[in-house]
């Protein structure tokens, strides 16, 4: 199991959590995109930029997932 | 809850002793055909500890929040989150919630306000046209027997919120920095005057949108006489 699949700070149990309500981005979709080196996804590039309410969560998750990916 | 429908999370604050009724769909049609598909109501104490998380009938129309939460709330204010799913084809923008708030037994008139939307509410494909994490409230020039403050809540799941509350007294401004943990909330009191100058306006700046209301409490009774959202004047 890769680090991005099982980062202790962001367990896969959180994958169904809706991270960005405006573009319907889940934690699981973000995890998959970061793991594949495809973040930001073309259809989710506005994540965190519309209502802005999720911007803190999005930055938090991207940092964890990118750090976990770099450590692999 | 479904992630295939459009999602919106709105927030308010509930205090013991108040009747609090929430219109789930404010901009209803004559035919009454605008409906939300799913609704969960969750409440959190000041430290962000969950008090309840309830599935609620989305066809409730007007939700008696005081009755719904009575068994779950402590004797202090709670942040209440409304997590809804809806079909964006039947709403022109988003399903705004509005609410009535009135202290039981108080002679003060009830307050009617728009519930803050905190997460979601922008139709897909529509760009944001204004900042919503830099907001302002302008106070009346004449003195009132009120104590003012900002009630701020962080609806995020993981991230602390850092915010600045800037109060203006004439040309002078007083800045207070606050840090709020996920799901926590706090009230930032605003001094009514400074060096003889009255509180003129307040600004709220944060990295991301917070649940925010400006509140006024009667100087003698403490009853809420103002409960309103801030506004964005800078585009």
C-alpha cells in the first residue's frame, strides 16, 4: 500500500468526504489525482476558489498527500 | 449523503432560551415545487465538539430548530450546520435558508435573517465574481443601547481558521487576530467606542470563508436585537 493510499493523517476512511462543495471534489478523488500526478484535475480546477470555504481543507489535504507521495 | 447531487452547507448559531425557526427553502415558487433532497443538521459546542448529527426530513418546510436541538444542546451557544443536497436544475442559484429568531418572553421584536452559506452554493461553471472572505458591516451613526460583537465559526473539517477582526473608530482601527479550530466558534466583542469615537464599522478578513454574524445585544437584558451577516463591498 502506498503512502498516499494510507497517510495516517488522511486515512482512506475519509475518501467519501466531500471536500469542495462547489465542484463536488471528494478526498478520494483528490488522493487519486495527486497519486497520479494529475492534480489539479481539469474539471475540478476551481476547487477552493468559488465559495472559498474549503480552501483551508483543500490546502491541508494537498500538502499531506503531496508530502506522502514525495516520501514514497 | 449523496455526492452526485449539488451540495450546500450553511451555518447559524443557536442560543438557549430562543425560539429559532428556519425556512429551508426561502425562494419557493407558487407551486411549491422547489425542494431539497437531503438534509442533515449537526451542532457543535464552542470548542468544536459534536453535540448531534441528525438526518432531518428535507420536506419539513419550516424547521423548529429549538425543538429539534433541545435534547442535545448544552446551556451555551452552539454552531448549527445545515448540510443539504439538491438538484441544481430546480434552483436558480441555491436553496437559501432564512430564519426567525426570538428570545422567549422578550418584548423585543423577532429577528429575521439569511442563514450564512459557508460551503458550496456556486453553480458549476459559474466563476466567483466577488471576494467572500473579506467582509464589512457598517453600524448606525446614532448611539443605541446595544453591545456588539462578531460570532465566527469554522465549518472546515481539518484546517484551523486564522482571521482578523478590524474595528474602526473614526480613522483609528483596532485589529484582533483570532484562530478557530475546525467546527469551533467564538464571539469577538466590539467595544462601542474608543477615545470618545463610536464604533463605525468592522471588517473580517480570513483565508477562507467563515460562518459569520454581527450581533447586537440589548445593554440591559442581553437579548439579541441584531443578528445579521456581513456584506462584501469590495469587488
